[in-house]
C-alpha cells in the first residue's frame, strides 16, 4: 500500500500569499478561489467558459477561471474583483460602473469589471464598437450592455456616443 500525498498549491491572490491543500490536481481556479480561499467574487455561471462571470486576471491577462486549472496559477499573480479596490477606495472602473448604472442584478458584474479593466489596459477601448467586441465574451442577462460600454468608455476617456443604446439608456 502506497501513501497518498496531498499536493499543496502556492498561490498569490490579490497580493496575498496562500498555501492551499489541493484535493485534486484537476481542481479549477474558480473552485479553489471560491471553496478554498473564500473569495466568492468570481461567479460560477455556466462552468463551461461561455458566460465570462468567472473572469479573473492571471499574470495580468484575463482568463476564465472555470476553465483554468488551479495548478496553472501556481507561481503566478491572480487578481480577482476583491482586489480591485485599493485601501478601501474603489477602482475607477468600479466607480464608472456605479455612475453609469452598469449593473442590474449584479451576478455578472465581477466578471464584467475584470474584463473591462483588462479591455482598457490591453488598449482595446478606443471606440464603443471596439469595447463591445472585446467585451463580447461576458454575458449579462439583464442587458446592461449600453451602460457597461458607457462605463468603459468613461474610464478609457473616449466619447460615449454611439454605444448602441437604441431603446435603452446612454
């Protein structure tokens, strides 16, 4: 009879270091964040990489944490929505979402925020059309897309016209 060794993950999430006993090397980053670290900002929506609710940053790149193995985050920097605010002050994107009413039920908001921050940082927010294209992997059941686009445009410093608000708010 052999001895079963439980692997340990060493994760850095929002600047904090964690030593996480991993129950299974197949554990996703999403499940590890939510169930092991108690960071429930990233949401489990479709669990198939189709909705974007679980979006986090891995070494500055946006990833779908439901499709990312937790072991892939070892020796990397993970950023979640819980880490956007600094010293109790909301991130400019969080303020823009608030000011533009860019959330309804709020379920998709963490993933939308993480993608929005990345969209601007990656240089993909030069027009409302480009914003919509680069945010297309994040779904919102409440259809707050015009407000989300306006919030990102505000942070990116571009005109908020042409956000496709026909029948909606600008």
